[in-house]
């Protein structure tokens, strides 16, 4: 089979794998992560585009039914949590518990692996949900929920690919280690897709929003390297949450 014919098939496979990694949407056995899963990071923003469209659709249906922006934002968040299986929120909670609850690298990793959630984790999830809810409510009230939610969902997933490409693995086992180190060109292709989305849906404000998210994601990555030596699946989930919260705050602030 020629290279020209295999490239579209490979791209479709990458998108299916990305959907299998980042959502609970059934994709069949062919979409299960394999030895090529690490290359699928370029498609993470495309998964975000689907999530953004679905969530904005819920918001518009709620408004059509006469539901106010605040409740519409709750329903929007509920859909995102359901479709993604709350994996990013779980990663944020485990990460905060581990990085700030342990005094040694080994203890931090042990806490992060524990399925129980501590006070730090609960507070982190509550703050994330409150900030995202209020920001989404502002965007819905302003009538820009479609471009804003699509932009946010796409751009908030690109930093995960960069982290997978540049950060060492903190432990040998776990989902992140099993997926492997992502090719850097694939990670930067995901960033390029996110930048195009920012320009298309947010213009200058979109670029500023993802620039702020990139800075905070980088700072957080450095903290993770200092505290546990690299990244885990939980760290990647926290990167996504930090990026999403930052972008939503920036976009909602631009409304005012």
C-alpha cells in the first residue's frame, strides 16, 4: 500500500485512539491504545473540538428551553464530565493531593496512586468546577458559548501532548508510561491546530488566552519535575484542567 494511501488511514486511527484515550465514547477494540498511541497526541485538539461542539449544543438547547445561563452552564459541565469520565478532574485531585501532601518523591507518587481523595484534591476539584461554571455562564450569557467552548476544549488539550513529548515519566507503570513518549512533531502539530482554533474562534483574545494557559502549564510542569521527577497520567489530567480553567478565565474576562 502506498504512503499516500496509508496516511489518511493512519490519521483516522490516531483520531480513534485519541477519542479512546480522552473520552468514554465507545470506539471498538480497534481504538484501544497500542504501541502507536503516543503519536495520536496531534489529534487531542480534534477530540476537544467534538467536546466543544457537544457542550455548546447542550447550552443552546438549554437556552432554547428557557433555562437561564447559570443552569445551562451546569448542564454543559455535566456533559463534559460524563463524556470524559471525569478523568481530568480525577487527575487534578490526585496530583494536588500528591504534590502537596507528601514530603518525598516516593510518598507523593504513592499518594497519587491511591484512589482515595484527600482535602487538597477535593478543594482543587471544587475550585475548578466553580471557576469553570461561572466562566461558562458568562460566555453563555454573552452569546459566545459556541466559539468559546470549542476554542477552550481544543486548546486545553494541546498542552498534554507537549508534556507527553518533553517530560520524563515519573514512574515505570501507569497509563502515561504505557502510552509512551510522544513524537515532538506530533505534539507541535497539536499546538498548531490549537493556535488555528484560537485565531478562528477568538482572534487576539484567543491567542492571549492560550498563551496564558501555556505559561501556567509550563510552570506547573516544572513543579512536577521538581517534586516527582516527571509526568504521570494524573499530571497530564492536571495540565488539562489548569489550561482549561486559565483559558475560560481569560475569555470570560475579555467579555467585560
